[in-house]
């Protein structure tokens, strides 16, 4: 598996995991005890904590990519054979 393939798996996985992490632990303005800011949506997040979510996403993605690379390199699942069967 080349470095380009690994980076592609990492990049695509990072964004997929990041988008699934976005709603975790978010409180809207209507759910918090603080006053709502005029002109904003009541469901707008009070503290989205994007940096924490990006760090968690990166850690999860590194583990996922390492497992994916290990499985691909071990030959336990042959991705090339699967693609050959799909196109024949």
C-alpha cells in the first residue's frame, strides 16, 4: 500500500469521523442557562468545542488508518482480489 493510498484513507476517514463527532455534546442556545444572542437561531451551539473534536477525530482516525493498513498489508483481506471479482 503506497503512502498516497494511506493518506487518501486517512483524509476521507478523518472527514467522515469529524462530521459524526460534530453533534456530540453540543447544547443549543435554547437548552443553556445563558441568554440567547439576538438575531441568532435558538438551536445554534453555545460552545461547539471544535478543537477538542478535531483532536479526538485525529486520534480515532490514526487508529482506524493503522488498522486498515495492517489488514491490507497482512493479506487477511485482499482488496485487489475483491476489485478484480467486481469487474469480471
